[in-house]
């Protein structure tokens, strides 16, 4: 079972807050500061829960996500919007990036950049991982990479292989969340294409990959396979990479270290 450490969950909350900025297109380092005030949250039962936040690392360039590799190394991997993945070991941010694909990533828009990262369930053995990003041409891109050697703090940037790149007309609403489900498949959230109010109607269009939850088998096919259980696989009016999300999809903690919610996209 994989689970974030308490420090990892706290960092995730802090990174989420620091990544929600204005429309500035420049690189904004994470604000430095000490211990934050104690926030409260209301549970489903209506009782207030209190938790304390504590800064363990900073100095990132517009962080967008943080996760662990689940390989027992106790490393945290922080995504930076311009296209870098940084490593935190304990409370130390390593000088060298785990992955630097700034030459491929388009991040001029406030919601563009390096957006998602997921490690293979057997990452410790095979070194495979995936990232989502907006490319220089604004396409929503899913790519696979590998580490240079087992346990390495540096990925092999030359190992990159694009699985798909979906053209996008607007710079916002790019989705980008990645997570492995308990079924072993990789789930990819796709934004609706941007602007406001889904002007191109992608949310209800089965022939569009935008505004969909994609579920792919990265252990079969080339570069991947469509699971046989995909309810749209045999429909001629649907792209077969889409998988219906009737209400909310919640992946359990053991499904890669945290809960992930994806809103309903199809009626």
C-alpha cells in the first residue's frame, strides 16, 4: 500500500496554494515563510477538523504537483510549471532536476506547463514513469520516460516517447492529472479545451478526447492498449480512449498514494 507521509500531504497543500496565482506568465518562486496558521476543514459529518501546516521546502518555480515514486526511497517529486521535476530528500531540494523538458513544454499561459506525473506501480524495478504537459504548440501531451538507472535521481531525458498529443485551441482548462488505478491502468484527465463554458461542446462529444477521463493499459500494445472493459470500445461514434465517469472517480490511497477526484464529463 502506498501512502503520502504527513509531510508530503502538507507540502501538497502548500504547493496547491502557491500554484494558484494570477495571469502572470513569468516564473514566480515559491514564497518563503515559516509555519502557517492552523486552518480548519469540515468533514462529511459536519465536524470541524484542524490541522497544522509546516513548511519543509521551498524555492520552486510555480509548482503544479507533488507525488512520491512509491519505491521506498522517501523522495518527493515536485513539478515546476516551466517543465522541470525536482526532488526533495528529507528537507533538502536536490540541485539537479530529476527531469528537465523545458525545451518541449509551452508554459506561457497561466494554466499551461508541466501538469502531471505518475510512476509505474513497479517503478522500482522498471524505472518507467509518465508526464503530461502542454507542448510548445499547445497540444495536451502524454509522454513516457525512464530513469537512467535503478534508484537514480536523474531521469533519461532522451528516453521520452509521446503516447499522444491532443491539439488544443485555448490556453486554459488543460487538465493533466495522472494516476494509476487499483486496476493497474493509467488514468489521464483531459481538460475541456478551454475558453469558458466549453464553446466547442467537447464534454458531450464522444468523438473528442478533450473533456474526458482516459484510461489506458500501458503494459500492453504499442504505445498502449485500450482495456476490453471500456464501455465505448465498440461504439463507432466514440473515440476508444475515453472511459465514462458516471459520477466521481475516487482512486483509493493504495492506488498511488492519495485520493484523486475527477468530475463527471458525460451524461
